[in-house]
C-alpha cells in the first residue's frame, strides 16, 4: 500500500480505504468542527457570564462541592441577574444557541446526503453479492432447490417482464444461477455456541498437558513440575466430563428440525432479475397478505428480502424472521414486544428513582428553610446541598451503564437477521433511552418550583379550610 498524504482527495481516500474509513473520517471532522464552532459561538460567552454571576444564585458551599461546582458554568447561574449587560448576554446566548442548533441540523442532513452519495459511488465501482441475490422466505419444509428455481424462472418472465428464460434450449441471462436453501439450524448453531468454549478449553489444556509431560521426560525438575502436571490432569478430566455431557445431550436431542427448509438465497445471472423478484415478492405487509395466487408457491405466500453480505448474516436468526416462517416469525414479534415492555419498565423505574431522590432533597431543603438554618450543624447543610446532587449523578451514571448492558442483552434476544440490524437497533434504543433519561427526566424534575417559591405561595394561601 502507498502512503497517503494528509491532503489526499476524497476520491483517492475512497479508492484506497473504502467507504467505511472515509465515512468515519468525515464523522470525526464533523464532530470536531461542531465542537469547535459551539465553543466559539456559545461556550466562551456563556461560561464567562455564568461564572461572573454564579455567586448571586448559589452559596459558597454549593460552588465548592462536587458535582455542584459545575453549576458555576451553567445557565442557571444567570437566573437572578438584573443588570442590562447580563440580560444582553442571556439574549445573545439564546440567539446563538438557536443558530447553532439549526447549523447542527443542517450539518447532520448534509452528512447523511454525503453518506448516500458515497454508498452510490461505492456500488457503482464495485460488485456485491446483494446486487444479484435475494433472500426468499415462506417456502415449504420439504422443498428442493430445483423446485424453487423452476418456479422463479416461470414467474419472472411472465409477471415481471424481465425477458424470456428459455433461449433456444439454453438458459438466458435472466435465469436463476444458484439456489442455496436456508435450513432451520438455529438449535444446532445455538448448541455450537455453547459447546465451542468447552471444545477450545479442552484442546488447550490437553496440548499443555502433553507438552509438560514431554518436558518431564526430557528433564524432570522435581516436585513443582509434578504438581503442575497433576493440576492440569485434573482440569483436563473435569473439562472432558463437562464436554461429554454436552455431547450426550446433543446426541439425545438429534436436532430434528435441522433438515427443515425455511428459506433460500436465490442468486440470478442479472441484477434486473433480482430487482424484479424484489418487486414481486417484497413490499409492505399488506402486499404480502394480499399476494396474488399466481405468485404463490404451492399455495404458500413468499416474502423476498434484500440479501445482505454473507459476513453480515446471523444464520441462527434466519428461521425466525418476522413474516417469513409463520409461527416462528410470530415468536420473534412477541420477543420484540417483550423487549419493549422490559425496557419501558426499566426507564419508568429509573424515572421514579430520580424523582424520589429529587423530592427527598426538596423536602430537606424545605425543612432547612423552615427551621433555624444558622443553628443546624454545617455537616447536615453540606450533606443536603452537596450529598444529594452527588447521589443523583451516581444514580444517572449507574442507570445509563445498566441501560447499555440491558440493551445489548435485549438486542440478542430480539433475533435480528443481520449484524447491521442488531447494531442499528442497539444504537437507536440507547440514543432514545439515554436522551429520555438524561434530557427529558431532569427537565421534568426541574420544572417543580423551588422551596422558597412554595413557602412564598403558602404565605398568601388560606389553608385552614
């Protein structure tokens, strides 16, 4: 490979590195540019003005503790300022933040357009399997590859208009090149995932034990070597027993469903034939339900999906694709509903925890306000003003960490057919969940009036009745 200069053109980067590194470099430049722009537009002016007025709003104990010391740089530090200069800064900061948000939205839209252009350029300069293949689901369990091939070669010329298949006794350019049946091997692959670590551990320990025995035969160093050989021998025996139990369970189960056909990867000679197959058998759910009788295969509705790259396919999840294999697709839909319910319950529980902590802090502040603040121990005042914000920050961090772990587990539970779909689901779920947890929840909690405002309202209220 040739060394690329820092000023290399985008076309050369795309040719040398591919689309993924190019998009990653563009994303880095986008994030760095907007961070610098935000700091210059709003950050410097806002932080300077907030730091100069923080003493008017917060007590010295609050500004010296953690994490409340960051309140010195927040916009809340300017809520009590009444000078014309402070009001002008607030107005200018608000205008700049609106402009920055609009620029960020425009930049994100421009980045998406660039990603699409690069994808189209990459597709034009490269040949991919997905351009010639489709993933067909809904087939009978005992179907053969020849039957699928004959059905598609009879349907496509007649209903999709892609040309004649038979050309003087030979196959034309629009014929099916290959049909690879998708078997219901999810149980076999799941068993392999469980069995593979034991197989690997047994192989490593056995090889290590043989080497130590060979070393002892060549040069016996005494008791330490013999003890190590004995420990390894015990580990090999325990691992082999566990592995034999797993193999016995595998033999008893037999995996009878591994021979059931649940779909097929169909590869055509021309891209137009693959696109025609997607037009006939793809589309919306309503298109699938109202599929014409002449398109069905032995009375069964078929559903076509774009075939992804082979390294992106999760083969153990293919038999469970929604709207592809009947009951198994319904099971996948139920799994995703359960995942949504679990995630929603977790978010509501975190919401309630944050509200409980904030309410406890407000109650203690009201008690301090109603009592003699000067006569109370300074440790209690510091615990209320600094301890609760610290506790709330730890709760938010803990909830976000648990949320990332939960989303990762639920992503595997939802049975997505590809790695890309799994990662996309995780990224969207984490983004929405953490935006709700760190953005909307604190905003709702902060909408409650402070204890001083409540006390002032109660003084004007006749609550005896």
